[in-house]
């Protein structure tokens, strides 16, 4: 004869409680693992910010993970300063911008924070390399390491962060080439690599990052020509390629960047004419092509740039007369054409 309903319930209740208990234990264990890994990184830093004093585990919690009943809520890093968690209680955000951090990224818990989506460590004094383990942060959407002292090459593993929409590595001491693996970041909207020591050419595959609206590569040692493929970045609003060693001509494909408001290509070694197609950029406000080796006439098509406020063409080898069409530029505030 089968079990009665009451007997089945009596058997099921302990099983359900066991499952809940094991689940709670697993969640608590995750809290402890994430907390310990962050504390290990904190211990490796030379930082004096008193706000990080909230990053602590009570002694009992730090050593006992065998029973969830003895774990307090303070075992979770979710209550720590500048840490935010998702609904499941996993670390989701680490924001320590301008915190006076001094140290390396070697001990940062790349493999212990599988749910993290936002990391901002900008404006500190972090030094050393960007470790290849950064590729473990597969959920990362936002990464800001700008204004530090990081050196070495950008690791190719950064191409594994395929959910990234923002990548800021500006104002460091990074060298070597821009890794082609970066072209795998198809969701990227902001890419800032300016004010480093990057060399070699601009990868043409950056033209595949068609969600970009901000691309900043200025003040490096980039050489070679500007890839025609940059013209495929139809969402681009600001483009900074100035103060490098770029050669060749300005691509006529720039005429396809219809949303562009800022185009800075000054302080390079570019030659050839100013493309007529630049006149198609109706939203352009700032255009600086100064200090190159550009030649030929000033295109009359620039007179169509009705929103232009700054136009710098000086220190080139331009010839011919000033087009009367420039008189149509009613928004113009700063015009410099002198040699």
C-alpha cells in the first residue's frame, strides 16, 4: 500500500530544508570567497584612505565557512564602501576612483569575481602591468584604469571581454601596439587609449567596432596611415588622432562619419589634399588639421560646415585663395589659416 499524503509530506519537508540549507551555505561561501579575495588585494596596496576601513571580515566569519548559521550579514562585501552587489548578492561594482591607491593589479581577484560588471580604478597610482588574467572578467561592461602609472603592453586577453561597452586606459605608460584582439569588442562604445606610449599602426579592424561613438588615440607614437575602415564607424561623435606620427593622406571615407562633432588630426605627418568629403560633416563643431604637410587648395566644401566653431588649418603647405564659401560659416569663433 502506498504512502499516505501526510507521510510523503513528512519525508519531503526535511529534504526541502536540506536543499535550502545547502543553497544558503553555497551563497554564504560565495560571499566569503569574494570578500577574502578583495581583502587580499587590499592588503597588497599601499593605501591610506580611511573609507576602506569598512572592508573587513569579523574573525569568526573569516575562519568558519562550514556552517551558514554562524555567518553574519557582515560576511558579505555588499556592505563595504564603494562595493555594490547584484540581486543575488554577488559583487557587481567596484568603484575606487581617486582613492589614493598605490600598488599593482597582480593581486586583483580577476578569477574570484565572476559576476562583476563595473570596475573603476581610475585616478590612482597603480603601477606594473595589466595582468592577462583580466580576461577572466567575462561579464565586465565598464573598465576604467585611466590616469594611473600602468606600463607594459595591453594584454591580448582584453579581447575576451566581449561585453565591454566602455574601455578607458588613457594617461598611463602603456607601450607596444594596439592588440588586434581589441577588435573583438563589438559592443564597445567608448575607447580611450590616449596619452600613452603606444606605437605601430592603427589596426584597420577597429573599423569593425561600429558601436563606437568616442575614439581617442591622441598623444601616442602611432605611425603608418589612417585606416580607410575608420569611415565605417557611422555612430562616431568624437575622433582624436592628433599628436602621433601618422603619415599618408586623410581618408576620404571620413565623409561617412555624419554624426561627427570633433575631428582632431593635428600634429602628425599627413600629406596630400584635404578631402572634399569633409564638407559632408554637417554636425562638425571642431576641426583641427594644423601642423601636417597637407597641400593643395582649401576645399570650398568646408563652407557647408554650418555648425563649425573652430577651424585650424595652419602650419601646412596649402595653396591658392581662401574660398569665399567660408563666409557662410556663421557659427565660426576660431579660424586660423596662417602658415
